[in-house]
C-alpha cells in the first residue's frame, strides 16, 4: 500500500528508550506525583513553587537525553513525504526536533518554552523557572509558567490537527496509552476520513480496537521497520 497524506501521533512511549519516563507505565511519572498537583491550573494556583520545581527537574533531565532510532525513522519519513506529512506529539521533550523533524506540532506544549500570564507571550526557556522569574517581553515578574497544556485545558493547534486528520489516508499512533483526550480520539476521526489506521506500541493501548493494523514491540524496533516498509512501497508505487 502506498499513501499520499500521513499524520503521525506520538506519546511518551516513543521517548522511553531515550531514558524519558512515561506517565502510566509501572513506575511512571503519575505513580510518583499526583497529576492534580503539577499538571492542572488548580495545582499551579495552589502551589506554584511545587509546579516550577517539578518542571525544572524535568527540564534538567531532558537536557541529557538524545533522540533514538524511532525519532530518527520519523524524520526520514518526513524527508520523503514533505508537505504531505504531519507529526503531532503529546510529548513536551525536544527529541523529535533533535532527530530532524520540522513538520511537527506540540499539542501539549514544550518544557523549554515559557508563557507569561501577564502579557500572554511565549519565550524559549532552558534554565530553571521560579516565582521570581521575569518575562523577557513585558518584564513582569512572578507571572511566568512552563508552556505546557494541563489537564482540563485545550491543547494547542487543534484546528490544524483536525484538518490534517480529516484529509489523511494514513494515521499512525506511536507510544501512547490512549488515555487522554482529545489525542485518544484522533484514530476515530481518521477512520471517518477513510484513512488506514496503525498502532505502534509496546502493548495494546486503551484504543487498540480502533486500529486496523498494529505492530507491538519497542519503538526503536517497530517504528524503523514500519517506516522502511512505507518507503519501500513508495519506491514500488
Ligand atoms: P482527560 O479526561 O482527557 O484525561 C484524564 C486522564 O488523566 C485519565 O484518562 C487518566 O489517564 C489521567 N488520570 C486521571 N486520574 C489520574 C491520576 N490520579 N493519576 C494520573 N493520571 C490520572 O483529562 P482532562 O482533565 O479532560 O483534560 C484533557 C485535556 O488536558 C486535554 O486537552 C489534554 O490535552 C490536556 N492534558 C495535558 C496534559 C499535560 O501534562 N500536558 C496532561 C493531561 C491532559
Ligand atoms: N516503545 C513503545 N511503546 C512504549 C515503550 C517503548 N519502548 N515504552 C512504553 N511504551 C508505551 C506504553 O505501553 C504506553 O502505552 O507508551 C505508552 C505511554 O503511555 P503514557 O505513559 O500514558 O503516556 P502518553 O500516552 O504520552 O500520555 C498522554 O497524558 O499525562 C499526560 O501530558 C501527558 O502527554 C501525556 C498524556
């Protein structure tokens, strides 16, 4: 089968073999920290110091990691498809960019981006953040937060994501447990668009039955194998 328009969704599982913790696996992030304390607007209002400390630690840990073979395989797929390819990630790490992906949307934001609640502007932010951090745009202090979409908030880029899914003929979900909406609902939208739907994951996700095809295994194995198959079909087409 060859395809014209591809949408890829990734979750924490694609970065697991780079050493990034997932959220709901055994020993996942949410088994150690209550998501209501650090990934909700209420948690930030209640204790901003705790939220800054949580994301400062994640930002520091992400500095030392590198993209893996799965990230690199997706960059190859983008190079072959160009404008007919879109990568949507739920991940806030920079590993897809590190592997060369450019046609990329971060629907949950980025840990190295900061949002000023006073002026609404964003800034790249690679160091620690605190309640005394100052906005580079409006110089207000004490209103900076990590630019990450929290539970209960709407993700970024939803119009562009849903428009791409509505016209795709291949939708591939990689390394996500299918627990969090609206990302978990994208596969049904792709099916309505008539797309071929594929799940590449360590194990069946919550939404496994919605996919027409699945390859289960570690991302660094199943993703390069799948990409090679797609690119070979392109050559034969
Ligand atoms: P939701 O209903 O989509 O997801 C709730 C999920 O939270 C559950 O499926 C479960 O996986 C998880 N959850 C519930 N209780 C939990 C617990 N005690 N510990 C760990 N995980 C738990 O969430 P929502 O409140 O409707 O918000 C959805 C919106 O929030 C979406 O727009 C999504 O993009 C955004 N979001 C962002 C983040 C983030 O950290 N960037 C996290 C989650 C959701
Ligand atoms: N290869 C492939 N898949 C893997 C690997 C691996 N090496 N390791 C783990 N996985 C799979 C797990 O089986 C699981 O299905 O990755 C998935 C990770 O699921 P979660 O930990 O729930 O992460 P994710 O789906 O990205 O969470 C969605 O929830 O808390 C929010 O904002 C957070 O974006 C995140 C969202």
